[in-house]
């Protein structure tokens, strides 16, 4: 396990080989659960800490459950796509290592992001005692400095994750690096598109009904 962790750290810096990562079922399950928790925590932190406007945002237990389920569905979708792509490239034996490597680097990148976010909030609070200027219905409004830091960290982490996943696919599937990057973008953003697709269809139907006055609504 320690060897796999070292290999995962190397992958984060575009070194090493995904084939050296442990792809056993216990490792996959452990990494999967850790990433679900950390990924949900990162989204939660980004949501609250970038809400610097004056409109309060209330979160319910239902919203938290939906966020966790969304993370689980996204990871399962990536696992399915990795399995399919590995079979298409005729390297099905690498699918477990690819997914384990992806989970591992995602965990490390998420931990780095959370560390930067926490450090930025604490440092800002140290220099500005009135950082947390308002508290309404569980919503914290903070200064623009933390907003910029949190937004930048989240954006850079996404870009970093895409590049690392592209590198993993490049090494495991024997494809060009930029091909791996394109596949990585599709794997990471396809779940969000699929989740929003029914709502998009609803908007289209609603617009058409009102334009042509079908009287559906």
C-alpha cells in the first residue's frame, strides 16, 4: 500500500507508471469512499466560501445528500468509462489500475486544495478580525481576498486533475498525451452534462410551449 501511495504521488507530478498502483478491490473501495468524502467537502467549502454576495444561501439535508450522491454517480461514471476505454484499447487488465490511480491523485489534489483554502481563511482571519462579517441562516459572507483564493484554487485543481488523468491515460492506454487530455476532460465533465441534461430538456420544452402558446403550463 505504501508503495502505491508513493507511485500515486509521483503521478501527481507526471512521473511514475499507473501500472504500479494497487488495483485490488479493497484499495479501490477505500480510495472511492475517501474521495467521495473529500470531494463533497471541497464542493461544500467552495460553495460557502465563495458566497460573498448579500443574498443568503440556505442548505438543507436534502441538498447535502444530493451533493454526495452526485459525487458517487460521477465517480461511478468515470469507472465505467475507464473500463470501456481500456477494453476498446485492448488493455482491459489496466482498467483497475487506471481507476485506482485516478482516485489516488484526486484525493491528493483535493487535500492540497483544502489545505490552501483553510490556510487562506485562517491567514485572512488573522490579519482581519472582522473577516467573517456576517452570519445569516448558516451562511458565512467573507471578503473578496478569500473569494479569489478559493476560486483560483478550485479552478487550478480541476486543471491539474485533467492533466494528471490525461497523463495516466497516456501511460496506460498507449495513446498521445493530448488525446489522453481530451478523454480526461470528457470523463470529468460528462457526468455534470448528463445530470443537467434533463433540466436542459425541461427548459427547452418550457420555452417552446410558451413561444407557440401550447398551453402545457
